[in-house]
């Protein structure tokens, strides 16, 4: 994940990059770090879909009960839930 730092250093305000890093960390079962990266992406751009999806993905894998609570609001922010 050394490349992760290079991506963040080259464009620290890129919300989608944070989301992508969150997905990769989720796949590596580093869910706490995945949640952190995805949340940072959401903070950087609350309207971007990818960081929102990455956050939900990380929560499903690492904290299923938190994912249940966060799921509907995340989907609503993305226009995917009434």
C-alpha cells in the first residue's frame, strides 16, 4: 500500500482516490483503515458517490451493525433510496 501514500500526496483533496483506497483496504480486510479513508473522502466531497459507496462497503465488512444504521442515509445522499 505504499502507492496509497503517493496518491494522497499527489492529490490530497481527491475524494474519489480516498474512496478507491478505502475499497482496496476493505478487500485486504483492513476495515478500520478503510472506513477512515472512505470517511475522509466523504468529508472532502459529500456529493461524490464513490466515497459514499466505499464507506458503506467498508462498514458492511467491518461493522455490519453500523452499516445497517448508515446504509439508508448513505443511499439517500446518493439518490439511491427514497
